[in-house]
């Protein structure tokens, strides 16, 4: 795992031009597949740059996937910008992969890892996910808006209780 936002900030300082390309050039992200548990097909698509910048000029979200099965991306930019765009991606990935920016861990039985998928870049090594191995990997996703909403609600509720 690596802090993708911190790596983006470092890229901004090192090479503002490449950073700027990753905040402005649109990428169409697409994932298609079948949810067996709900017996339905899905098509998820969005168009946005790799780095999303908030109103304060800071990157607050990263959307990136390196060829995960079932996912694809389509770049629709001026051909003159393609080389520099990929140079920006490559440099950002290099920063993420530097030893001082990486955290590698092995979860033990019963442990859970929770992360912000729009901040933390992540991958994994091979997992022998079989009954015989006793290991299994399960994913669960929460919409960040739902998490933020719940935190705001609980914070306000706690403030009310402490004022009473």
C-alpha cells in the first residue's frame, strides 16, 4: 500500500507539468461483469482525470487501476499529450513504489484492513485462497459519501449529548 495523495503532492513539486496533466486529462474508466450473488449484469463507467482536485487546489481523490480483470480505461486526449501523460503516470507509480512510501503487511486470521480506496493505492501478492490453505480474501466496499454522512451524523449527535 502507498499513500497515493502524498505521492501526487510529491509529483506536483517535482514536475508541475506532469502533475497538471493528471489533474486535467479525462480518462474513461469502465468495468463490466456479472454479480452472481444478485444474479444481474452490471456496467460501471465514469470519465474523470486520475487526480481529482478540490476547491482548495488539493488532490482529494485518485482513480487508477492497472489492468485489473474486468476493468479497462480509455484515454481520449490529444496525441501530442499521450507521451507526457504516461510519463506522469509512470513517475507517480515510481513514487508510490519507493520503499519509504510503501507499507507491506500480511493479515493474520481474524484481522481486517480498512482503507480509503480513493487515497491509498494497493495491490497484493499471490494468495492461495483454497479450503486447504485456510486463507481467504473477501472484499467489501462502502461508498465514501455514506461513510462521511454517518460520521457527520454521529459527530453532531455526540456534540448534542455533551452539551446536555
